[in-house]
C-alpha cells in the first residue's frame, strides 16, 4: 500500500468518525421542534414560520422607525414595500389571513 492510499483511508475513517460524532451530538428534539408564533393557533411549516416571523420583524422595524429622529421618507417607503412583499409571500404560503391579522393588529397599535 502506498502512502497516498493509506492517507486516503485515514481521511475516510476520520470523516466517518466525525459524521457519527455530529449525529450523536445533535439535539434529540429536532423532530419535536414546534414552529409557533404568538397569536397563531394553527401549526406552521418552517417556511410559513419564516414568512410570518419576517413580517413580524418588519412591522416592529416600521413601528420603531416611525419615531426615529433621523426619519427619512425613502427609508419608510422601503420598509413598507418590504412589508408588502412579505405579505405576498404569506399569501402564497396559504397563511394570508394570519398575516393580515398581524397587520391589522399593527394598525390598532399605531
């Protein structure tokens, strides 16, 4: 056996050991991970959770930016367009009603 072949076998053995170690260290509750957002009763897929959490963050950003002393109209326009885009994503992911409820809550707060 040449030095290259023995090195290849050593690397392959190390990779197999590393793969087993990372599997052993993975949290056991990954399968039990719940995608939950406050105020939403229905279970969410990871993509739906992503869209709704993005929408929530953008709404919070908008609320915070409205009182910012360095307020600029172009920035608020960009935030509003981002919120609209996130709303369209939510509608595509079949959670448009939930997203609209989040936006209505935002309007009642302001």
